[in-house]
């Protein structure tokens, strides 16, 4: 058996390493993250209306909105889905699935663009 402090007991049991627990964010941290998400959303809304007043800004709109959305997505995943505090294995599964879904999406867009263009 393994003792509570993570060390091996006599008898040749397997040592799994010390027990490491990370503290989850406090309520203040969640409020701060919520405020950051609200500010990024306000920036997204403001950026959406800029092309009406600044000529030539329209081509920059999609990349800017995608970057801001990616930042919001990563904050939500890290903190509200607790991936920042869980095992790297869970993060790897999540990111791997996300990359696979993105690759399938890009492949389908390329395929249908070829047939319907």
C-alpha cells in the first residue's frame, strides 16, 4: 500500500510519487475572468462596427475577431472547464480532438469549395 504522504510502504509496492493538488481559483479569480471575457466581448462588438467608419478595415475584421474569440475560448477552457488544473492527459485529449475537428472542417470546406465554386 502507499502511505498518505505518497511514499512507498515496505513490501515492494509501486511508488506513484507525491500527491500534488493544485488549488482551484477563488471566487475573485472567477469574477476577474468574467470581467475579462466581458471586456473582450465589448471589444469584439466595437471592432465589428469599425468598418462603417474606417474605410479599408473590412479585410482585417475576420482575423481580429478570430483572435479575440480564440482568447475567450482558451480562458473558458482553462478555467471554467478546469483543464488548467487537471492532468495534461485530459488537456491532450481535448486539444487533440479540437485539432482533429478543425482539420475535418478545413478539409470539408476545401472539398465543397472545389465542387461548388
